[in-house]
């Protein structure tokens, strides 16, 4: 188990200024869990990983490995394996000696450590490449060497810093599966830092989304996707992104509507608890796939003008708006390609009510439905 | 199609021809210079007879008009010992210093960095008077230790600066990876940083060796006798005070003798020296 408690990290820029990189991180990672730290660049995710590795020291706060505080434990004594974004393979050593390097530091005899290397290399399909130098390998092979080096000392924790960002898209899929399979087989507590949300969603048991040195939300991919805790998470996760409509909440008969300068979106919800947000600034979030075309006479139908249609294979991405003014009023909808939607059509659509998220803009965009 | 290839081939031939002509024109003076040097050392300019009289220092003491050239081997041996000593001392100081400049943040780093640059700007001749008095105060004047220290000190700023560039090129990731892989700080330096900087260290060692090998000025200023004489000092001794050369033949023979080890050294270290062209620039992995 890894526990991070009130972690704070500031960098001194000059005598007057400090830059806050991490502003109170709290995180608990269970044994055998695969956790992703996800966020835009500069959010503090790599800093967090570096502190876990012991390469950086926290300004304040505690790091626990198990029950032990490891704040001042040197990296070499933390029993971690780490893969760097650049892979950081030692250029003067062969692949074999690169992988054996951590074992050499443990003073393991040569024959024994080479035997171990053979075994690990086999598990990541490197057996034929052991005598090469790192520069003679392709990106994918280098990545596997880095993995093998991290795994061969059988660490308790595996830290991955953007391990796939230098691979091409197709290879990424394979490598990601390999990493996941290895992690499951070894039941290894693993933390991956990434800016690629698709990667994080695919590979991790739980994801911590960071922004500006603070964890915005920590949960399973599904939780984050369906119930974003705030506007940042809603905006950040999903591709194409969630539709966000900002405006005032008003009554509309039995129901509610969001009125902005550009559009009126009806919210077909009778929830009394929404009353306290009336006339307040809120934002409505809905995923493109949670909007669907409907009959003209459906009582929840709202009409939009189609401005753009993109084909995504079996589905289409429709960009539409319900007033002609301004750019900000558009919605994106993803629906099946059986609908004959063309640019310029005026089409009835409805919003999947249970999938709507509402964010209180007066409270930093906090999700109204999540306490 | 085939015509095209022939035309292209012709063009390549013409281009190669032009390049070769240019190279020959450019190297001809240099080659002539070496030719002149060699012939002067073995041909008597008065009579035109070939003799190896001027190379006599290889076997015995040579008595010129006003000075005696001793047999050469002890001097060569001393020169090499001196050069090796200076090289080792220079490297031993420059490597950790450059590493510190590259990696650590300490008070006064910027000022010291500018200092490295600034001290490079002075020819060592201009500070020699100050150095002389310093050595007198330290009782090191007229000692070999004094000469070695001064020789190392004058080349250090430059070498630290060059080597810092090489250390800067080593990504932090290597060191971090080594720390995670179980190295101590020193282990990281020894096992990962130093092997990655071998080319840089090689470069400054070559520089140091070549400069110490051709050192004469310090021996002239700081040593009052001929007990320590390098090859370069010996050649300098053949210059008379009015700038005339005592004996052209002996001088050229000595010059060739002086140059041969350097030439061999250059040939052996050529690949290393080519890396100097990368100094300061970022190398791509």
C-alpha cells in the first residue's frame, strides 16, 4: 500500500517567489492496484511520481510505503522499479548489462544475474537482442528493455513515467496490453503517469486526475467518466469532449431550463433539489453520445440546426446549434450513421436526462449531484 | 534513362575532380613546408651533401657554437613524464569541478561560471609576473611542483568549461534511473555519468597532454637552470636573443623529432578529437 498524505512541493524561483507544484495531495493506493496519474502538462503528476521514487524530496507531507514513512529513504532503498519517458537506458552498456544493472548493484554474482536477465528478457520478448547496444534498438524494443530493467529486481512497486509517449499509435496498443498483462500476472502495485486519457482509461484500475497541483478526482474510469466531480474533470475527460452549456437555471413549467445568451436548453428533470440553484449560474454537461435524435413530436424534443457532420465509421459526429448567434452555443452529438443527417437540417434531439451533469459555477464548477 | 545516369556520373566525376584540385592547392603549401623542414635537416645548404649530422642528438651530445645540445632521450622522457603528470592532475580536478558546475546549484555559481570565461581571456604571459611572486611567497619557484601547478591552473578554466558542456548533455534521467536501480550518488557518478562522458574527458586529456608537451614558457620563467628541460624549451634555447636561429639544420631536425610523437598521438586520437566540433552544441541521441 502506498499512502500520500498532504503532500506539498514548492520550488524556489527567487527570494520573493515560490512556485507551488503540489498543493496538498492525498492518495491511497492499494496493493496490486494499477493507478494512473492523469492531467495536463504542468499539473504536478510527474513531480508526484518523482517524490514517490525518492528523486525529489517533498516540501511537507508524508509518503508511506506500507506503514513506514519513506520521506527520507534513498531511492535505492525503496525497492521500486521505474521506467522513464526517455527510457534512460545506459548507452555504454549492452541490453544484457542494462537489465542486469540493478542486480549488479545488489552484488548478485554474475552468472546468477545473467540467468535472471535471460528469464526476464524472455517474458518481454527480448531474448535475441541481449547483446545489442541500446542505440541499435527501435523505440518499442528500447521500451521493453526499460520495462525489463525495472522488473528484473522484482520490485515491490512499479513507477511508469509516460512510458508510451514515444511510441507510435499502433504499437502503443500492444505495449499497453503487455504492461497490463504483466502487472496483473505479477500482481504488482503500479503507478503510471500519463497525459493520454485514453491510455489511462484503458490500463488503470483507478485514475487520479490532477490539475494545478491538486487531485481533482480519484476513482475508477467509469466513475470519472459518468460522474465528473467538477467542471475540470468533465472538460478534461472524453474525446470529443463533453458539451458544456453555461447559463442561468430557470423554471420551465414542471421542469427546468438553462438560459444563456445563445441558447435555451431544457432540462427535463423534476428534481426539487434543483430549486436552490434557480437564477444561479450553473453549467450543464452532457456527453456527445448521450444526445440522440428523436421524433418531432417527442415531448422532450429540442430543435437544433446542423452545422457540420463528420463520419467516424459506424457513427457520425454532428455539430449543431439552436441559435444563429455566436460560436459558443454548439453541441456535439455522436449517433449511429443510420440517421440521414445533413448540414443545414433542423433536427429534433433529446438529452438523456439521467446522464446530465450540472455544475455550480459559483463553487468552482463543483458537480451539484456529487457531495 | 541510361543517358541520364551517364550524365549524372559525368557530373560526379567533374565535381570530384574540382574538389581534388582544390584540396591539392590548399595542402600543397603545407606539404612543401614539411618537405622543406625535412630536407633542411639532412641536406647541407652550402654543399648540397646529404648528411645526418644534424640528427646527432639521437646518439650523443651535440656541440653547437654557443650551446651544447645533450643527447635527446632523457629530455624526451622528462617531457612525457611532465605531460602525463599535468594531464592526470588536470583531469582529476576538471572532472569533478565540471560535474559540479553542470549539476549542482550552489551560491556564486553564475559568478564562477563567468569567471571561467573571464580567466580564459588572459594570455598566461600577462599574469606571469603575479604568478611568479605568488610562487616566490609559496617557496615553489624554481621547483617542478610550481611549474606543474601553474601549468594545470592555466589550462583548468578552459577544460572545466569544455567538460561542463559534455556533462550538460547527459540527461538527468540516466542519473535518476541509476539511483532508482540501486546506486549511491557516487556509484551513479562512477558507473553511469563517467562512462557517458568518456569522449569529453578524452578531449580534455588530449588538450592537456598536447599543451604540456609543448610547454617551454613556464620553464623559462619559473626555472632558473637547465635541470628541467622539455623538448620545446630545448628548441627555444636555440633561438638567440636577437631572434636569429643558431643552427637551421639542428633546429629543423629537432622540430621533426618534436613533432613525430604529436603526429602519432593525433592519428591515434583523431576520432576523439573530431568530437570537439560538437562542443557547446546539443548532440542528438
